[in-house]
C-alpha cells in the first residue's frame, strides 16, 4: 500500500519557490555571465499541428544579433519557413500547447504542468476515444456515463470544473456538451492542470483539456489509412490526406473517420462519424488566410450501469472487489454489492437513443504588421443538436426486490458564434527581451433545452428484465442566452538567458438570460431572469533553466466558474455568485541523456471557494470550500535503442470544508470519482529484424473512489493491464505504401471486473469497466 506524507503544502511550495528564486537574485553577476535569449520569432507560416522547439542547450543568436535584426532598416517581411517534423522528446515537452499559453511556449517553457499527447502516441497505445487518452495521462481518470460522456477527473476536480476545448474554443460546460469522441481526426490532446481561466475563461477550476484537429502542412502530400476490429465486433476506419497543392501557397488537410464500438452489456453500441478539412493559403510573405470545417455525429444505444444490490438478498451471486459500503436512498439496502448475473444486463428501454450532430465552421488570418508585430484572428460558428431518450435510473427497491426504473428525455439545440483576436508584440523592455500577447474575444451562445416533464417509471426483475419501451413523452422547455466578452494580456520577460517571468491577466464579462416554461408553455415562477458577472483571473510565475535541459518553475494562478456548476441550468432560487479557485504550484522538468530520458515533478495546493456539489436526484448542496493538495511524477527513458520504459504516478488529497446542510455535514469528505492514487506504467522492446517487431505492456492502477459526496459507497481500487505486439511490414511486400503496420492488442488481459465511474446524480447504479477484449488493426502510410 502506497503511503505518502504530504508536507504542509503552502510552506513547501513557497519554500521551493524562494530557493529557486534566490539562486537568480544576483542580477549583475547573472547578466554579466549570460546573454539574453529571445523567444523564437512569430512567423506567418502555415498552421502546424505542433511547433518545433529548439533542442535543449543549442546555441542561439546573441542579444546583439537579435537587436540588430529588430532594428534592421530593411522592410522585407520574413520568408515563410518550411515546417519540419517536431522532435518528440520522451514526455513530448518539446511541443507547443497553445491552450496553455498564447506566447508560443513549449511545455518546458510554461510555468505550469502541461501534457501533450500526440497522434503517434494515441496510435501506438491504442487510444480509441478521448477517454482512453485521458486515462493514460498523469493523474487523470475518465468515465463515459451516457448522461455526460467523456467526463474527466484530475487534481480533485471533475466534470464541468474542467474546461473542455475544441481547437482552443469552449462551447459550454463539459457535463452538458461533451460527447464520445474518436481520436482518428486528432493531431493532439493537450492537458493543462490547475485553475486555467486565463486561457479558457469561466469554468476551468481544475484545468482544461483541448482537442486539436489535424491541420495542413507544407510539403509533399502524405496519406494515411487505419482499420481495426475487436472481439466485441467493434470496428474503426480512418482515411486522412494532407500537403501542398498545385496552387502556390495553398495547403490542405482532409480526414474522415467512422467507428462502431460495441459495449460489453447487451444491446449497447456507439457509432461515430467524423469529417474534417482545412485549407491554408499564403497570399504573401506577410499574410496567410485559412478556413476549416468539421462535422461530427454519434449514435448510441446506451448502458447506464449496474444497480447496487443488498449482499443479504443475492447471497452467492454477490461479488467482491468492485464496490463496498452501505447505502440508503429509495430504500435501505444495507451492505451493497454488484450481482454477478447483471454484469452484461442492460436495463435501458428497447427504443432508447443518444444522438448528436455537431458542425464547426472556423476561419481566420495571420498578418505580419511589422517585423515585431503580428495580428492573428479567427471567427467561428458552432451548431449542435443532441437528444437523450432513455431509461436512466436503475435503483434496486428492497421492499419489492425489484429494480425501479425512471425515464428521462432531454434535447439540446445549441448555436454559438464568436471571434478570438491576438496581437503579438516582440519588444525590448529596459534591455530585456519581452513578448506581449493581447487577446480580445467575444461570443454569443443560444441554447434551447426541451425536456421530460412527467418521467414515466416502472419496476422490472433484477435478472432478465423485460426492457419494454419508453412510453408517453410530455415536454417542457428551458432556454439560456449567454454573451461573453474577454480582454486578456499575457507576457514573458526574459531577465536572463535562462530565467523568465511569465504572467497574465484576464477580465471577462458574462451575461446570462434564462427562461423556463411548463408543459402548457406558461412561464415558471421566477423566470425569466438575467444575471451578469465580471470575473478577473490570471497567472504569475517563472521558469529557470538552471542547466541545459533542467527547468524549475513555480506559479500562482486563479480561476472562476459558476457556483452551481452549470451556467445553462441556473435557477433563480440558486445563489448566482461566482466560485473562485487559486493554486500554488512548483516543480521541475528535466530532459537529459541526449534527449533519451525525461522526467517531471510538480506539487500543488488548490483552494476553491463557494462551491455547489451534486446530491442524488438532480439536487444540489452547498459546500463552502474544496481543498486539493498533491504531487505528480512522470518519467520516460530509452536506455538502449530497442527498449522504452515509462511511468507516472499522482497522489491527491481532495476534501470538502464547511460543507454543512440541514441534517448533516460532508466536511472532510472526498468529492466523487477522485482517487487518491493513480499510476500508469509501460514498457516496450523492438526487435530490428527484416520485419521489425515490437512487444509492449501497459498497466494502470486507480485507487479507491466514492460515487457521492456522502462517501458511504466505495468504488474499489483496481489494476488492469494491456499487452500488444506489432510488426512493420517492409515496403518490398506492400510496394504501394511507404509504411505498413499490423498490430495485435489484448485489453484488460486479466479480465478484471471493476467499477470505472459513478454518477453522483444517479447514485443507485455504477458503471463497470470493460472485460478482456482482443483487437487487430492495420495502419498504412504513403
């Protein structure tokens, strides 16, 4: 059992920051010994999936040459740079995460914990959905509860406390807008830990996760095709193509992906279709324009979990190692378990459906106004239609020894338009290199939500239920209109070649108009109403590259979000205040051994005030504060060319404070779906034979969690492992392609039964993890 003692967090963080800062306080000596290193100049070049960073320790131009370049009398704009492949380090800290900073910083140069999972990593690790991707990251867990799929938990925060972004754009709370999303069309997934409102605005108390679509590149056309099939009869296909066209300066990217993922429960399936395309056109050396379009849809027959049942009732069919504890909601169940006869049972009605269609239109330009001044702007429009038509509650009733079921219907019609404009200025401030980015953004969102008004219900047997149909549908309607305007500044000041101060400030205006009507179309009491907020958030920190490749960092950052956790559904009877979050964080990032080894460590202390928390039955309780303290460690190394080893571990102590309500208190309890320990590890070995073969294994451990704030039912800790082997087929065999790879993968090789997620709004049931499955896939590049 892992036991880690957390030091008094604030003292530890401040002490670490003071020690690292003290080392660079002798400014005259430091300035005398080190030349200043400017940031890479902003080039108006075709948009790249990831920007290439300089290798650690490489010599750069001196401050004198940089100043000469800035003050050169020539007026010619810089020539476009032909992009080259990004040098991916073991932990991919060479990548630029644009959702973590608008300054063009790499992960190593950012004073925060950032992970970038590349398309190459997704393919090698077999990540099929964004939930798979998140579970491979440091300290992140995920669940695909059909009510709010692609839900994430990290650093003690879950669901809509983590902003979900699409190419840097937020469309609304995660628990209202996210869907099951395939990874085939993605170039990268960026994960920014801790309060991140500076970058993505309201809602980022726990961080932000950004999905980056594949984009054009300049150069020869490259094509790719991927296919996979597994033992549950699931399949995935994808085709992509991109490169330069015959039109001078015009580059393109096109991707189409189709998947049909079958669940292990009876009659469950998720079908997805993703189509995306983008054109980049360089009009001149100083001006580039671009446009992108994306269409996504998903259709699901959903699994809502296995009901908690009394150990005393089911006898020999009780399971161990999945859940424990005692439970009382509709009826008193006493000690609870999962019935082994219900592992594959689907209690949903036969005519159930989860459906969504989404369309993105994006376009913009990049204009070099002067050698040191660049203007970037993009406009976007987004539309979505979503429908849930299910039996969602499956609660065992101990007075009848049957499962109580309750229907739920809701639909969304969402429209969003907006603009983001950046002005990037490279300057010299009192002899120090400086980059300032000023960002102005605005958006308008219209949201219509018809929903079930009566909620049909019935009872069915625990084993072999007659699933039946939904029944009569009676609806009412809610609306939300949200205006958002924000002005932000982000700055990086290089005080020495290796020490930089990085900070930013964001002022945001949020305007909300809400209405709600009953089944007859009459306006409900208290509606309509309007409310506005003006949060101010920011970040201040530093990075210090003590020796080439070894970077220390610290930061203080703040965030803000709506206290009731969902701006779309705020009611006039709820306090309409903002909740605030702040974090202290310090850590180190180290790339060494000729770029063959890398590790990172961070420690943090997060405090969120004025919190609302979910209670069973769609109710909300007020929790005064949420405190989260923890450490994270990640490492990856290639000791010899054929062998790669990697692993990460995260420990978090997350608790409520001042969480008191009529009838009790949850102060000291842990928020739902927050394990104390999450660890991942993996190893692979490659045999350089005429047909190169690689074998690999990955393991994942997730600690105990709770499914509600009451902390009375525990989702037990679990450990699962996957194994894989792939062979690269030589071009002499498939002459039509440059690269061909066949992969065989076994997921959950030990066939472990475990609870993966619990929805606090549906506390009577638990989502189970998938059993052992076998998969074969093929990938071609030409």
